C-alpha cells in the first residue's frame, strides 16, 4: 500500500505489526469497545515486541528505529484498533521523547529505560478544564517547598492516565496570575505513588472507548525536585516540540482508521448484491472507493515525507500540522463514506464501520483541533513569507 520503497527493516517492522494486529488485536477490538476496557496485557505484549520503544535509541533499551518504521507499525495497529494505537502514539511520541531530549541521565535510567522496554506506560498531561486549545493558559500551580514542588490543580483528557506509571505534567511555576505566560510553565515527571495524586472522572466517550481518558486531580501533590524535567520555565516549549512528533503519530492513527474504512468497504461492496449485482459494480460506489484510496495515499505520502524530514533534523511544525489535518479529515470523511456504502448495516454495531466512524472523530480534536492545525500552518506560511 505504500508508494515509496521500504527498507528491509521497515518492511519487517510493518509485517510484524500487521501480524500482531491481525492476530492479537483485531479479533477483540469490538468487545473492548463495547466493554470500554483496555487490554493491559496487549500493552505488555507490545512492550515485549519493542513497539513501546521504537524511537528510543538502543543505548536506552529502545529499538532506535527511524520514524517511518514507527509510523508504519502504528498504522497497522490503528487498522485493528484505534484505542490501542493511541496508547502507542502517546507513549512513543510524548513522554518518552520528552525524557529522551530533556531528561537527565538519572531520569533516563529510572524512567526512560523501563518505558522503552514497555515495563512502564507513559502519559502526557497538558490540557485542563479551562485550557484546551489555549494550552498556555493552564493554571495547575507548582509551588517550591524545600527540595520538592507541590502541585495543585486538575488535568483533563489524559490518555491512559488511570494506569500510566509515568505522567509528564505541565504546571505553572510562576505566580498564579500566570504573568510569564507560556514561559512560566515547567514539566514534571509524576508517578501515581506520589502523595496527593488522585485519578478523577473517567470520560464516557463517543469513540476510542477502550482507551481510558481521565482527569487527574493534584492535591498538593509532592513531586521531588529531581523530577523536574529540563529547565524551569521551558515546559510549554517542550510540550509544543513534542506535539510536533505527536501529531505525526495521530496522523498515522487516522490513516489506519481510514484504511480500515476502505478495506471494509471494498469487501462489503464486492459481496453485497442489490439490483441483481454486487454494489461494487455501481459507479456511485466505485467513485467513493476511488476517492478514499486517493486521499489515503496522499496523506500517507505526506506523512512519510514529513517523517523523513524529521529524521534529517528539520523542523516539522508546519508539515506535521498539515498531515495531522489532512489525515484526520480523511479518516472522518472515509469513515462517513464507509457508513454510507454499508447503508443500514453501517449504522449498527454488528459491522465494523460504526466503530470506525466514532473512532475517527477524535483525530480531528486531540493533539490540536483542525482549527489549531490551520492556525499553526497559516502562521508558518506567513513567517516563511516574511523571511523571503
Ligand atoms: N516548537 C517549539 N516551540 C514552539 C512551538 C513548536 N512547535 N510552538 C510554539 N512554540 C513556542 C513559541 O516559539 C513561543 O516561544 P517564545 O516564548 O520564545 O516566543 C512559545 O512556544 C509560545 O508560543 P505561541 O506564542 O505560539 O503560543 P500560543 O499561546 O499562541 O499557542 C498554539 C500556540 C499553537 C495555539 C498552542 O497552544 C497549541 O498547540 N494548542 C493546542 C494544544 C494541543 O495540541 N493540545 C493537545 C493536548 S495533548 C493530547 O491531546 C494528548 C493525548 O492524550 C491524546
């Protein structure tokens, strides 16, 4: 399905992920969705296969792979179940990358290594009830107390937050009036055993139902000063840089959902007969299939080109937002086409496309809404023009 030639390693990773996804995820995805329960044993198994340390260098117990390999694997997992894919994306793109790039050697030994081996699951806590798209307006307050920091406030929309072993939390280290804005935010490594850590409301979501999304409440949560990640006041910049990576992961997840929508539609259209022939013979259906295939191929080509650019050390802020926008809108659009092709059967839970439709929607919302991606893209285009 990929347009560009894959290296031997990339093909091997893709085929390993495809087999794992088909055998160990796909058969159970609908049950996990129905029961809104996350298969922690599957996360452990992903760890054993190296899927939770794909971008971490071998010196820290990861696989040290290129970004295209990681995204190929993520797409395969997302075809089988977007809920499993989001855990993989968040873990690989956000907390582990923050520890790798901004952590001390001691922090990498204590947290990054076990995360790379999949023995610890990571989460990322930026948003708050009143700070979503406007992330730098966050209010969770960190106050210095001897050789610790006391964190008070609420974080929301935390993927895997009820079972994560390590959560990178952005909190305000300037005064409560937030005078320093985005420069008054620092990153903290939080573990659930710390006093004052509470898991709050678990969201009852439209889609991605197997992936838990929770609020975290911090009541003077006591975080040792050794758990400050990087420099004080840099937490927002670190989070933004990590989201540049995260958005590639969400794009791969979205492409996986779109591909699952297309594959289900192809099978159904070939088998379903109306007016005495398979509906795949009707041009109205063929055009939908053709548009789905074209949009998926375009999104994947941009994703892999952006991943290669990232691995060359270039900034991917603009192209990352472009591909997150393109892929997520493709996923929602393709899932909608799939429901239409299935007709009434697309609207019920006996067939897979109803779940794909629900799962697709969140890709247009989390890790930056489509509106925020457009804002980032326009800003980058205008600043490029100003530099010319
Ligand atoms: N890389 C590096 N630095 C960046 C950056 C990037 N991509 N984007 C911004 N910055 C820096 C800026 O250069 C600026 O630095 P200076 O102080 O040196 O000037 C600083 O950050 C502040 O930037 P802005 O002035 O652009 O900040 P802003 O308040 O206008 O907000 C925004 C920018 C793009 C709207 C940002 O708030 C944003 O991305 N919002 C969306 C939030 C988001 O994606 N949340 C996802 C939640 S996590 C999640 O969903 C995970 C999950 O579990 C699935």
